[in-house]
C-alpha cells in the first residue's frame, strides 16, 4: 500500500530525527525531520548517490561548499563523494525525503 511519509516523521528536540521508510540492498528511502534551527552537518558518502526531496518546510541545501535555498517541491542530488547537508533556516518544521543508492 502507499506510504504517507509525514505519518512516519520523527521530530526530536535535540537533533534531526531520522526514520526509514524502505530499505533493500539496492536502495534506502528515509526521512530527515528538522525542527527550526536544526541541521544535518556537511558529510559525504563513498560509493552511493543521495537524492533529497523536500516534502514540507524550507531551508538550505549544503552542497560542495554552497548554500542553496530549498522549499517544498525542490529536489537536490548529492553525487557520490560530494559533501552535502541540510539546514532548517525556516520558522516551521522541515521534512525531507532522502533516497540513497545503493543502500548503506
């Protein structure tokens, strides 16, 4: 049956919340949930690409030294090895779908 991502979001007061919607050896589909002011620090993945899709809220994509504004409906790709992150600079919660392939 269809998955409603917002029903699986985990928000935490202390740091970004993470939940997994689907995982196999080929792909992992997860959720990153941010309260205002929270961020996922710059990091990179060896051997896997990551796709971010903003479900709700707004903030900044951190990608290879740049800060790019993002809002609901935007998609960003972080290719293998490229440093990336997310920052909620808005005043509301930010919910981002994250797809990693192959799965970590």
